[in-house]
């Protein structure tokens, strides 16, 4: 019987130790659950803050895109007006919600590539119109050397040979620009361009 009692006592002691281990594990699990719950709450706060930032950033991007589209239209119309002065027009600017800054900049780069050619043409036309009118003025005043300058065998002097003359004709150049170019030359160029 003592043996049986010892065996029961050992079994009870074993069960008591198992219960103690289970209680310790339950406490640890409960502590871990509290810690994880706190971590989840912190992460929920971070997620909520990030969602709010995403909404704010999305709003800022939408407003910036609206402004880009609006300014793009203003840039296009101003540029179109300038080119119209010279009888040209820009490539159409495709306006859409997706235009964005890259679309505007790409369009501007394409236009600047063409603008160089337009400016060269304008410069050449300006020089031609100025020469024509300067020669016409000289012809009108009875200048006898124009036929000599137009002769097939005439050799134009080097630019270094003309430097001394260029400094002496500054007053004439200013007068010509003031009287001809500013009053009629520009208009003539614009009329030709159209």
C-alpha cells in the first residue's frame, strides 16, 4: 500500500510540476500576446499615418499635374503667338491628364530643336532685307559703284580690309537702323514670313 501511495504521490507531484510549467508557459504566452498587441497597435498607427501621407501626396501630385497642364497651355499659346509672327507654328501639344512635366519638357525639347532653324531663317531674311534696302537706298542716291560690286569678276575684300571702313560708318548704320529697320524693316520681314 505504501508503494501505491508513493506512486500516487509521485504522479501527483509530476502533475503539479506539469501544471506549474503550463502556468509559466501561459504567463509567457499572455505576456507575448500583450507585447504583440502593443506592437500591432503601433504598426496600425504607422499604417494610418502612412495612408494619410499617401492621400496628401496624391492630392499634391494631382494639384501639381493640374498646374503643369494649365501652365503648358499658357506656354504653348505664348510660343504659338511668337512663331506666328514669323509665319510658323509649333507642333501640337497633346493635352491630357497624363501630360505631366516630362510630356511638357519633351515637347519643349522638340520645339527648341526646330527653333534653331527658324531663327537661322529669320536671321538670314533680316540680313537679305537689310542689304536689299541699303543697296536700294544707294541706288536711289545715284551710287555708281553698285554695278561694279555686282559684276561677276568682282572680288569682295577680306573682312580685315573692311575694319577701318566699319568704324567710320557707325553713324550711318545707326541712322539706317533707326530710319529703316525700326520703322519698316521689321514689318517687311514679318510680312515675308507670313
